[in-house]
């Protein structure tokens, strides 16, 4: 039996997934690494942590599975988007990586808007947001000019990891689309944007298709991992693009709900003329010549993790979510907005922060738990409504991530979204999408669609209940009132944050 490995470099951990030719998961291993937040709004990591923890995960994966390294034919990657890694002329890391959830770059975003005006949406198809890579480059250029002068190339997180494993520098289109430097439709670095901000084109890495073979493992890396140095290494894709592949979101209109640290509503688009006016992201898919529209809730699963660690640290997630089953729709008149790190869709606002509204003495922990879950789901519905307003028929949604692990939450999604919500038999997220890119790259399947038919199995559907859906409609309207009523208050409170 032959195998491929999908390596998913997340925000808090790396996951290695071993998959055989039939789509069976034969092993998985993960390793965690720390997040550095030295100031409010700052979020950084040491790229060397990614490399060492990935190698350990690969070692552990093969040991657990008990297979020979020669039986692994291919490796591909998925990774957190937008993060900035700067390398010098010797390809050494210059500074810690600045991550996607870092919000220090508001000033640079306003500069980009002033300089580019409407051309930004025409070329990059996305607005200037703090999470994107170009604002990070401009921040370093302005605040750390000596470091910027030393930089000879930038990479995104998973591309740096792949470079360290293979010695080859490249970036795929789905990750390049999240830099704000790519001509999305032309599939090339935008000379117009680069010149507008005096960024040399040489700083941009070579572009590659997600399914393109970009090298093999370095001999010393292969030896450490127990793999063959001839294993094929493929470019891979952004975590959301790979998550979509791993959920079978490969045709026009197919829609995904992914709840991890952040939350995502993603719809596959084969028509590049779609224009959401900057309300949704529009990126190149890891499926060649396809695209996807995406809305993002910055603190989705992060909100639930924060709540658990702050108020129920000794309780498992399973027990915490089980408690909410006996709480009625609407959490006894309690609303939560998941703006712990600002918000992206539909409110491009780095200053807004979360709220509990409607607390009274009758509320217990289970009411707050359900309110957090409902608030996350309301936030994701805002992205679905943008798609529907643009004429999309969203009748079924594949749910993956933390929100797919609890049946009560899956039913809440169906009721709030007013759509069929589908759970997969083996939900492995972006790591599975990366493995599928490797499987197709190795020639096991003729296309991602053919691979998906074998690898992805739907196991259960949840349908909206009309009585609950009606109540959630009313609550959703109230939820949407919280942002405009707290925006100025949160802006005034910002100066007190540390």
C-alpha cells in the first residue's frame, strides 16, 4: 500500500495526516507551538518552531503507523494564511513571523486605501485589512527599516516550512491571493501595486499551482523524518482552500462552514466575474483556475476556547457543550458577539470587542455557553446572507471543524442558517485537502473531483426546524443591532487596553 501525507500548519499546532490510496486515514500526529502576543493587537511566532514541531510530527506519524518511509509517495501542505516571514540574502529568517490575527497595521491599511482607491478591489479583489500581508510589509518598512532593507524575499508560513524541508522557495496562488499583492485574475504579482508602495518585485517568491510538484525532501530532513529523499513534495494551499478541498467544495455554489480558531463561510466560484464589492474575500482556489468567496469571523472557536479557559478550565469541551442542550433557543434572553479580536465580515473593524447583552441573575454557565455558540453562528450567518443577497442559492452547507463535533451545535447551524447542514464521516479539514492534492499529484486520481468521490463520505444531515428557525430569525435581527450600538463605546475603551 502507498500513502500520502497532508501537513497542516495551523495557528497553534501542526497536524500531519497519513492517508492511503483508498482515502482511509491511517495515522495522524500533531505538535503545538506558542503564540507571542507582547502587546495588544500583536501576534507573532518563531518560524523555527514550525519546522521542528513539523519534523517531530512526521517522525511520530511514521512510528505510530509502523510503515516504511519508502511507502510514502507524496507530501503536500496547508497553512495559516497571510502571515509574513522575511528572509535575508542567505535565506535566514530576519524577524518573528507576523500572523494573520495581528491587528497592528490599521495605519498601513488606511494608507493602502488612500493610494490605491478603487483599483485595489479591481486588481486584488479584496479590501485592505489588518490581517493581510501587504500591510505587514509596509509596517516593517516603516517601523523596522533596517530589517526591511535586509529582506530579499517574503514567504507565508506553510511556504517557509516547505522551503526548509525541500530547499525550494515558492508560493501557491491560493496563499498569494491573501497577500493583497496578487493580480487575482491575471495570476501574477501586480506591478501596479508593487510600484505604488515601492516594493521590489524580487521580494515576491515564484508562483506555483497548488498541485504542482516543487521538489523533494532534503536528504538530512528525509533522514530525520524516516522518509525517502525522493518523496514528491507539492506546493499545497491556504488553509481555507485546502479545507474546502477536504470537504469536497469543488463546484460552483457548493458551500462550507468551517469553525476553527476563526470561522469561515466559503463558497466555490467558477465565474471570475463575481463581485461582492469587497464585502467578502475573493481568492484563487487550490483547484486550478477556480476561485472562492469567503466571509470570516475572526474569533469563532477562539471565543468558545476563551470562555472555557476563563470560566470552566476544569471542564472538557464535550461536557461544556453538553450542558447547553437543556437551555432554550436564545439562551434565556442572552446575546453574545464574538468580537474578541475585532471583526472582519461584515464589519471591517479592528477596534470592536465582544459583548454579552441581556445578563441577569437567573443565567447560569450553560446559558452563557449556548449564547457563545449562538453568537458565533449568528456571525457566520452574516456571511451567508451576503452570498444570498448576491443571488446565491445556499440550500446545503458542509460543516467542518469544532462546530461539527457536537450535534446540538450542528442543529443550531441548520436552524440559524436555514439550510441543510452536512456532517462528514471523517472530517480532517485542511490536512485532508493537502493529502488530496498530493494524491492527485502522484497520479492516483485524474482530478480533485475524482479523488473527492473516493475520499469524502457524507454521514448525516441536519435540517432546519421551522419553529426554531423562526425564533432564530428574530434573535438574529437583535444580534445585528449589537454592533452599531457598541461601536463607539468600544472605540472609546480602546485606549485603556493593554
